[in-house]
C-alpha cells in the first residue's frame, strides 16, 4: 500500500475521526516502529510499519462499514470523550461507540444531525471544504431582523478573526414576538460560524438545530436517538463518496433560498 499521512491511517482504521487522530498524535499517543511521532502529516505504510495508538497495535480495518444518523442533544460535546468532564457522545452511545467516530461536529449548545461511522472516506467527503457539502440548519435568533439587515448575510461577509463566509443561503421561515426562525444552508463549516454571522448583524443566536447534512436528513428522529441509513440515503452516499472536489468558485446562486409553497415550521420551544 502506498504511504499516506498517519492521521488518515488512524482514521481509516476506524479508531477516531481525522481531527481526533491528529490530537492523539500531537499528544504523543502514537508510535511508528517504536518511535513517538508528533506530526500528523508523517507518512507511513499501514501494511509495512508497526503503528501503535495508546499502546495498542493498529490493524487496518477490514470490518464492514457502518453508518448511523444521530440526533445530538443540546449541551453535549460532539466527541466520544471530554477532558473537561462535560457530557459527551460517548456517554450517550454506550456499546455503539466502539469502533465508530462522529462526523459533523456541532457546538456544545447546538442540537441535530451528526453521522456515526467507521468509514474514513465518507468522513473526508463530508468534512473537507473542497467538497462543499451542504449543511442545513434551523436557527432561532433574538428579535425580528428586517430585510435590509438580513441582506448583509452574503458571500464574502466578514465574520471576524480574518474569516469571511463562502456560499450561504437563507430563508425566514417564522417570526415570533421576540424571535425569528431562519433556515440557513452552509457549505464550509467554520468554527462557530452561525453564531458569528448573526452576531455581526446584532441578532444573537438562541438555538441551532441541524436538520440535514449532505445526503442525510434528520426527519422525525427523536433527540438523543440514532438509526441506520435508509436505502435512498445509502444510494446518495455512494454518489458523494465517488464525487470529486468542487471548483473553488461555485456556479450555484447565493443569497436567499427560493420561496416554497410549503415551508418547514420548527417546533415551538
């Protein structure tokens, strides 16, 4: 097998997500041929090199690929463990956590769709910005922003810390006396992106719920529950894994989502 980055070898073996694998390496938990390696980009051959993670010999995964949709509750960390002792996915998943890792992190106080899998290739397609996989959210913001204010939410918008947003689509789907629900579609997944966007227009986020991620939809799955993929989701997933990265400049339109005859209405909370 051709050499590849150490963090990808660990991911593809079903031990951890790419990000968690990188953290393990930087913490000194990984050895290659008896030597501690601290650089996640170090090249290795899983068939030839002796790789250990936390003292356990790494064996390339030959098991069947497994996929679940999970509805993450609020106030839960999107990782299997948490050094700060906060509630995390590992506390909720029980035996299901063995050999699987979560894809599509959400903020601690956000809820909604995540993917649980041991498939590193799928994790790469879903997470890497070059594939521009859409992530759809229902966002509850404080107050009732008018059209002029909402028009500021567009490609190239400065959200601080030197970051600008790429393609974005949005649609107001409900107004209440003191708040507004907005459906937002993102294609990159920058850290705290939704909170930063609405902070700039001075309508802070109150709730975030992800309802779809690439080919997967949350549907009526209860909070804290998981389910296997449907047949149609598996078909769409196969197309995604076989796809190529998107061009840097997308030809898709940006701005408001087209109006629909029937709009999704979030549950009152």
